[in-house]
C-alpha cells in the first residue's frame, strides 16, 4: 500500500470497539465504502461522532453493505443527506431489512433531537436537528442495488464483489472483493459479522477459500459460547420456575434476529410440551415488521425451517402467540395479572415498550427477567444483569425483586473456536 497506484484501505470505525463499522478502500482514484454504521454509546459523544464523516460523502463512488444491523448501516441516510449519490450494494434481504430498520432509526433521531432541545435548550443556542429524517431514508433506499448470494457483480472495472451467506442475521453477507491491479488480482474477504453453526432458522455460514487478505471480526475472539441447546434448556427452566410462582417472564430482545430466535424456541418447547401453553406477546412494532421481512426470505432459512414451510407451518406463529402493535393493547398487557411471556424492545432496555413492562413487573418477586442479549455498559440492561438493588426507570427508582436469569448461549456472533475454524 505504498505506491500511488496501489489500493489503500482505511479503518474508520469498528476498530477497538464494537460499533461504527466503516472502512474505505481506494482503487485508482475510486473510493468505495464498506458499511456505514452508527457509533453507539453515551448520547452526546455518539452524536458528535455520527454527525461528521472523515471524508467528503460526495467523493464516495459506491457503498457496500454487509448486513442490516444499525452499527453497520445506521449512518447511511446521513451519508446521503450530506451528498453521497452512488450505488449501495447489499443482498435482497438486507435491503428489505434496512428499509424497516432505518425508518425506525429516523424516528429515534427525531425523538432524540426533541429530548435534547427540551432538556438543554438555551436562548442563545440553535435547536438541535435530527441527524436525518424519513425523507433521507427514502432517498437512501432508492440507491440500493440488490445482489443474490453467490453472484459476482462488477462495481467498477477494478472491483468485483460476491456475497456469501454469513449466517449472522437474515441477509448477512461474507463479502469477497476481487481487486485488479497491474494485471494481478487480490482477493479480500470482509468477514464481519460471522454467524454460528447450528443456530435456528438461518443457514450456517459459508466457508470461502482462496482469500489473500481477511478483515475479520473478533467480538467474541477471547471467549467460548455455551451450546445453543443449553440456551433452549435454560429458557425452558426459567419459564417453568416463573409459571409455578404465578409470575410473568419478561424478555428484552433485539427486534432483529433475537426476537425471531426466541419465538422459534418457544414454539418448539410448546410443541414438545416442555413448557405450559402460556400467552406469548411480542410487544414491539419494529420486531413485528422485521418478522414480516423474515417471512419474505425463506431462501435464507436452514433445512429445518424450510421443511416447516413446505408442510404449511409458520416458524413465527403458534397458538397463544400475539403480535402487539397498538399502544392500547400494550397497556392492557401491563395490567393483566395472569402468567405470560412478554418479548419486547429495546434489547438493552434503554427505550421502547420494554421499559413499561419492567416498571410494572420488576418489584414483584414472582416475575422473571430473562436476559438473552448482550447488555452494554451504562445501560439499564447491564444494571439489571449486575443485579443492582435499585434501578431507575423513567427517572424513578424501583427495587429489583424479580428473578434475573442470564442466558449466554443465544449469541449470533462466532466465538473463538468458531472464528478459527
């Protein structure tokens, strides 16, 4: 990467941290961005990092997207807002998920701006504007070009890309970039984020050989996950314990992938009569929209899930399952005293309807909070995981009396052993 004509690679995010994935490749004067994710963490610090790019967005020729998680896609509308007009390349499922996820993100940006203006407004300060809005999302979606797994596509005369199934979330791609230079070809593998073998619903990650250079995640490079079957057993046990106490099971879950996995396991446990047929509520409009996208993309499913579909079964539907969109219905659940299972967002308990369910159930020792996702520092979810005696919800302190069950086997990231394999 020394001479003028050699391709260059810059790491602009997702390095020494989990969020903000963004990499810039330059080939003979053409600039290609790989992912354009949100930095996530403390509100003000993250906003400053997301506002400005370390390059001119108008100078970027194309954007390649690995998958739909917000830490890989969340800043795309801001990139477009600031002048990017190139093509955005992704799998078909990733494009459809981005349409849902980025609209939700735009809504959050608008709510954040209102909150900041209300809390910190001073007469001599200009009002804070959202990083982007729905119109910016719609403009972004017009730039997407969808490419199926396994089909090579010429992004430029010097760059060809091929997507392979990464098995991480629906539509996630392990991206191979074939770069031509001076009559030679270099194969670069962009392997973030990599899924795990044996996860429910989705196909296992594809193994790609013959790569010259690899950019790989190491989110769990220093640890081993529990077995996926153990996660199902632990979920079964916490549900049965809670049912015997006459309580509710509250499950904070990411709207994308984790909610669908939990539904899959619940369906299986009910079918095997290993748990009682309790009412199950998915109380998250975003999770409902994401589940509808899943139903459109059975080509990403594993054999077991495809077998179910062929035989007229829906992995995301079973007796007693209720999808809750309306606020009125969400409120009704909160005051229903009967045992039930509630799956709600946000996954880290920082916003959304999960806060209302926690507020109403956290001080009752009959209830359980099943933690199935990673909880970042400084989040309510982390404080619950650490079993702090009192936690703040909507500015008021509540005693943590509910059982907290942490289930670590559900991660969709490969662990140390799986990364090496």
